């Protein structure tokens, strides 16, 4: 059995708590004899700034580059908000995306039947909701140059540049079309081509790429309309492909369709399918170290790791089924508990998932 080398970066806030539960899942699988995993851990984010003065050290980057995949918790610490953007904890994840060329962020939006009542949307609207948001991750306004601040005649200005090249758009579009081939064969490309030249280039390139995928339906949609459609008719979507900033916003909006941001995983991949796997939520410092955080998104991110980087869909399926069986018992953390559900903590939630996983293994 091949040994998998995994880099674990728990980060700030609730990161260590939810990462502990992901590692419990990995230990269950290892004990069952279905995987052999070696884990290396390092500090990242605010805890790394306190330890070494930087959000991510060169030695941590080297460790990550030598690994087969990365499990990432969360970064963010309000106590560093006074620092320039380039020195804050969040720069760690941006640097990882850039250094590892993690250009494709995949975020599945799936409704758990047991949690339909948690959503603010009506049950009939949620029927058959199952789509993926594919977000370009290394370009757009987050990385475009020039950027910064200036003072002109005593007035302070901030400026950022939205920019995309044709090759950047082509490769993310291909990811979306290839995913759609194994799903419902529909891609919705989200842009703002009516007012942004960058997005007109986006639309033109996606249209050109679609010519190589004749069996896939392509729909173009402006981002403001997409935001409305996600609420009014989310079941219409299969694969949404969009840029960095629009994907950032839409994926968080879409998370509330499911009832909690604590449920949704993500994968950030490069062209060789090396991946960084993380929940879409942040560090949530207000509930950190209180045993209240929902570990499901972190656990499901671990499942995505097996599916996309290690080609072990069998193990991904086991983890996802264990999560569903746990939810069927109507137990959960504070964010998903309603009605007659029993509220349990982070550790207990992880334990329940592992109980079900042990049965399945």
C-alpha cells in the first residue's frame, strides 16, 4: 500500500479544533487498514506570525511542496488587523495558492435532507439542489497589478486591478466543462461582461472553449442575476464557472442555501491535481476553543482530498456516508441544531462521525 504524505496546517481560531476531527477520521481509516498516511504539521496564519514573525515560513512552504496534498484549517486573527494587508494572517493562504499554482477552487453545494428545515429557502425550492462552483483562484482583482493606495491633493484613494489572460480563463473553463461531463452536462459561466472589459474577454474565451465540449450546454449569466437565481431557483445549476472575486462571494451565498457555512468543503487544485483542501468558512474567533465549531466541512474536505488528489473515491464515499448517517441521528453542533435535534460539541460530532465510519469500514 502506497504511503500518502500529508501536510496539515490547522491555522487560527477554530482551525485546530476542526482539524483534530479530520485527523480522527484519518486515524479511523488507517486503523481499518485502508490507507497508510504520514502527517507533518506546521504553523500558519496568526499563530505563525506570533511564532516566527511571518504568516507562513519558507520551511513550511518547503514542507507543503514535498507533500502529496494539504489539509488546511483556517487563518484570520483580529489582533493583526492593524497590519498592512501583506503582513496579515490571510496572506498565508494567498501565498500558498500562488506558490502551488492552485488555480481551480471546487466547491460542491449539496443539500442534506436532514437539514432542509435549516435553510431560509422553502423546501420546494431546495428540491434537487446539487451543483458545483468552480472558482478561478490565482488571478482577478486579488492578484492584479497595480494595486495600493495613494493620496492626490489631500484625498486618499485605494485601487486594485481586475485582470485575466486568455490562458488563465481557458484552463479554469476546461475544469468546469470536464466536471460537467460527469454530471448533468451544463455549465453556467458567470461574469459582468456588460460593464467590465476583463469579463468580456472571459465570456469570449469560455465560449471558445465550449466548442470543444459539444455535448455540454453553456449558459452565460451576469453575476448580479446569478446572485438572484441562486436564491430563487438554485436547482437550475449544475456547474458554475466564474472568476476569483465573484466566486468568493457567490460560494458564501450558496453556502446558506444548505443552512450553514459549517457544512461545505472545498478543493483547490493545480494542473497536476495536487490539492489544498479546506472548509469554506473562516477562523471564527468568536467561538474558538469553546467546542462549538462544526467539523463537518473539514471532514468533507478530507473526503474531497481522497477523491481528487488520491483517486480514492471509495474512501471519499465512506466518509460522506458516515457524515450522512451521523446527521440521520439528529445530532449536531449549534449551527445546525433545530427542533428536536440534540446539540453536541465539536469533539462529540467528530466522534459520532468516526463511530459510523468504523461501522462502514
